[in-house]
C-alpha cells in the first residue's frame, strides 16, 4: 500500500472509532465526561495537542505524541483544556483504575499552584458521582509538593519503578569508557571493520516500512505477554507513522548487509531534549551500534535523551540500565478524596 494511502487509512480508522471499546463499568463515566465537553482524542489532531502541551518536561509519557500514539492505540482517551492545561482521562482496556494526566503548559511558575488547585477542583467535580477515584498520574518529582499541598482533600501518593523513565546524557552514550563497556567498544569496532552496517534517514514516503519491521519483530514475541505489560506496540507505531512529519519527528533505519534490520523514531523538542518514542532491531547484537550512531550523528549537541520506562519488562529493564549512565525520573501518582481522611 502506498505511504500516503496507508497513513490516510490509519487516520480513517481512528476517526471512525467514535464509540470506543471500553470496559462496561466505564461506559457511564465516559458518557458523563463527554457531556461535560471532554473530547475523544484522535491521532490526526496531534498538531492541536502540541499547541497546548508546550511546557518543559523530560518525560515522554506527558508528550503530545504519547497521547496520539500509545494513548489511542491502547486506551480510550478523553481530554479537555482546563485553565490553560491539557488534561487527559485514560480508560484502561483491562478495567484497571481510571488514569488522569495534567500535561505541562507554559504557565508562570509563581501561578502554577493557583492554577493547579483550580484544575484539581474542576476534575474532582467532573468525575464526582461516577464511582471513580480522582487519581493524577505521571507527576514529576519537582512538582510533587505542589500536588501534595492542594487544599480540601485527603491526599495519598505513591510511585513504582515500572513507570520511572530513563534519562541519559547524550555525551555519556558517546564516551563508552570503563571496563563495563569493553564489549560495546569491541562490537562497535567490528561493525566498522566488517562494513555493511549503516543508518539511513526515515522520510514520510518510507516511514510505513517501520511497521513491516515491527511485524517481523512481533512474530518472534509472545503477543499476550506484550499486551499484558503495555498493550500493542505495533498499533502505537501505526499511529506514529500516520502522523510522521519530518518537520517534527525524525528517524533512521538500521541496515545490516544491505537489508533493513531496525529503526528508531524520535522528536527533537529543543536544543536540550530528545524524546525517543520507538526503537527496534531485529538482531539484538546491533542495539549498541544503533544507539551509539544515533547519539553521534543524530542527537548532536542535545543534552538529554529520554527513553521512556521499562514497563516492568525484565529484558527491557536490563538493556536500559546497561546502555549507559542514566537517571531514573520518578513518576508519582496522587489520589484525592474530597473532604475525607485516609
């Protein structure tokens, strides 16, 4: 299928998905929020979301791209702009608790707490009587005090390693110094000597080939296990290919012996930050090469590379923790009970 037709088909499927397949106990909540002008998130509206989600963050989960890719592929998502902040409500397909996010906006820090109180109050009123707890997910550590100081509620907070995101300094990925990186350095030298290993830019015209590579990778995996951890990555990737715009997103294909063997798609938010949304190699031996060459040739002059969480997957956790020196950015959850005590 030609690239343009493929992208239009993915968008059409999302547009037609007006009556989402959500667990029965969420349907009344979905209808009540819709009646209060919460809007179903759609992949093709990414440009609109980017206008509202414009504050500084190092967390990929709070990005507009995450809403339009993973959010719509795995969840049913409603959103509403409340006091200048994009607020999203995520309905888990497995019937888990309702997840609400308040995405970063360019609001003066001195007024942030004032806005936050109003937003929490508005969200509490919106879900009042639905039987769902008001729980705000993906709270950054430097904002935790502000969320804990909201008035009129009993507040409980927690966090889990599974949701923490891996933040790397690009310069650290290039150094590969020390005994722990001996094998990585040897492997990189071998790739250079053997030849036939190189990167090629992804363009809108060929981005759909990522899905073909993902399908090959999925054929080697247990789909049920993947779905249990994070939902269908292939569906999320299809959404990304539908919105891919080289003016916003970038990517590369990894070629080994003249054949595509992997890919990566990312967003350069500013001079400091790169958000890596998707990366896959069909041959695990070339993971190190892919990340090293991206850091060397694609992320030049960027300071931070954000690579999302490991979702509790043991193999992914091992890889991300051994890729290079990193910081684990904790993501907190705050639950609010109005006029009550815990």
